[in-house]
C-alpha cells in the first residue's frame, strides 16, 4: 500500500510543479509520470539498500532518459519534463532541517545534514549530465555510421 501512495504522491508533486511553471497542458501528465518513475526508482533502490547518492544519481539518470524520449516523441523542450521530474528527488526537507539546526546552534547536525543535501544535489546533477553525455555519444556514433 505504501508503494501506491508513493507513486500517487510523486506523480501529483511533479505534475503540480509543472502546472506552477506553466508547462503546456498536454505535457502535465507526462511530467507527472517522469517524476513518478524517478521517485519509484529511488524508492526501489533504497529498499534494496543501495547508497542514497547512487540511488539518486540512477534515478535522475532515468528521469533524464524518460524526458529525452518524451521530448523527441512530442517535439517539446526536454527541460519541461526534466525539471518537473527531478522535483521528488530534491532534498528540500533535508536542507530545511540543516538550516533549522544552524538556527538552533546545533552545528554538528547542521553541517552533517547540509553536506548530505549538497551531495544529493550533486548526484542529481551527475545523473542528468551523464545521460546527456551518453546521448551525445550515441548521436555522434549514429552520424559516423551514416557517413561511412
């Protein structure tokens, strides 16, 4: 039951974020699906006790791949799906807790949480960049095949 709740919540969060940023109406469901897929990947990897940073990087890689597929298929900018798709992965709660601990003068906990939030944010960026690099390599290899 918790798995279904996670799916619904991540879908709604991603779709709502897309609505806030005025994406085209026909892309709202696709944006929600992208975020849901990334979050379910993260939850599944976490269930199998994969490291949090690795799970985040793999999940953001999946978000970028799905975004690329949707962008090509529906001829829309990839950013529409990518930004909404990574929203469930962003460590906002952890960053908030870090700031709260700073205010409460609990610097050890604050620095620990801030470092984790920073590393998770970096893992999101790594997953997105890695996907783009692989896509560019694939496109170049296809162009080389066409010329030979």
